[in-house]
């Protein structure tokens, strides 16, 4: 039995609001699975259904072998969840909060102290354990929330955008804890994220979500290799050069695809090194000299672009989806 299974899982909030549109998922025990997508793509709605906070409109899902509708209580008591808003009591200390969480989940009394101290070490909060949570930084609160989700030794943990808004050091710390817990304890993680690097570094399997549907799925390496081309990005001095430049590049033999994103052309070509001089020459002949040309191997951003027609970039902690041109 997979750790998490979903079959044609659907959630409609109104006849014309289709948040999740019939997705299928099979996630094995001990895997780190990443749901990658922009805001509004359906990631959080999916997590809320799988954690029994929302009832599906149709389809079915099971978590840890328990049906999320018929066996909701069994799902809730067997999983850990750290959702977007950390459910922490600012008045308690970190240690008090973890001890309370342990009692709520009926952790045997002789085991509570050992478990709490272990988790405080895991998330590097030993020195702050007796401070009130209201004095914690954002990164410390996210680490405490992660520890609270693990106090009852769940085999499956849901993390809904756990590092959004955190500084790079705090984000790196969360990534390290997730990887260590997965390796050391075999915990299955279902991670939703807007960060391409997070999915690339942590996940064994990635699904890209767009408009309520899964549009691509596989390991990060599989998704990138499936593009089957190098990626050439060309920027121009003037945006009005783009239509002429796109038409010229599409006429080059061997070009697999061309996308327009803001002031750039993104060109997919099997042998980027050989094609690069030809691309520059064709553009110069067409009267659209380039400002900058880069050649790279495919990234998850390129996979996202090919699957959705849009780039996803992160600037200043906010995720921006840049609308592309043509499919």
C-alpha cells in the first residue's frame, strides 16, 4: 500500500471554481514528494484534502492506508502536518509547546521528555527551548512547528510551503532537517513548494501543478532530461524586437521550441554549443542584434516553462510567475 494514494481527486468550490481537477498520485513510503506550482495552482487545496481539512468533491484518497473521508480520525492521528500558518501558542515556551503536543497525541508519559529533548536537538532549538515562542524569529517558529509535527513519530508528514518567506539560512536549515529525518527515520514527506531549488534538492519525485491539474511528474533528473535539449536564452535591447526575432529563430533547422518570456526568447535546441553561433548570426541578419545570450542545461524552471507556458522565479521572497508567449 502506498503511503499516499489519490485517484481522480477533485475539489470544486463553486460550479466555475475548480481548485483541483481530478489528480492521481501514488507516493511510496520513505519518499520525499514535492508539489511544485505557483499560488492558486491547487497545491494547498490538495494538502487540505489529504489531511482531512477539506472534503473532496469527488474521487478518493488514502493516507497511510486510511481513507481520508471514511477514516478521517485515523488519518489525523497518524500523520504530522506543518501548514502555512504555524499553529503555535506565543505564550508557551518551545519546550512547553512540544510537551503539550506530545500529551495531546498520547505519547507514553515515560517517553515524553526524551522525545522532546531529541526534537529540540534535531531542529537546533535547545538554547531557545525555555524562551517564549513570541520571542522566536520566523525561521525558529517554522523549525518548532516542524518539531511539533514530528512529536508522535508519524510515518507521513505534510509540509505546506514550509520555507516561504524565510531567509536563506533558515531555509537551508529546514531543508537539512527534512533530508536527515527522511534518511535516518524513513519519514515520508509530502512537500508543497514554490521554490524550484527546494524541489530539486530535496525531492525524489516532483509533480508540477497548474490550474488544478498535474501537468508533469517524475524525478527532478527525469523531468530535466525529458526536455532533451539545451536551453539558449536571448535578451534584446528593445522589447519590440521580439516578434521579428522569434520568427527568425523558428526558421533555424533543429530548433525544438521557442518561448517568449518578458524581454527574452527561450530557445530549446538539441546541441546548444553548435547552435549558438547560428542563432546569433540569424538574429543579426534579421536586424535584431542581441544584448545577452546564455547557454545552459535544463533546470526545473525550464521544465515548468515547457509544462505551463510560464516561468516561475523568486524575487525578494515573493514568487512571481512570468507569463510566457506561445506554447
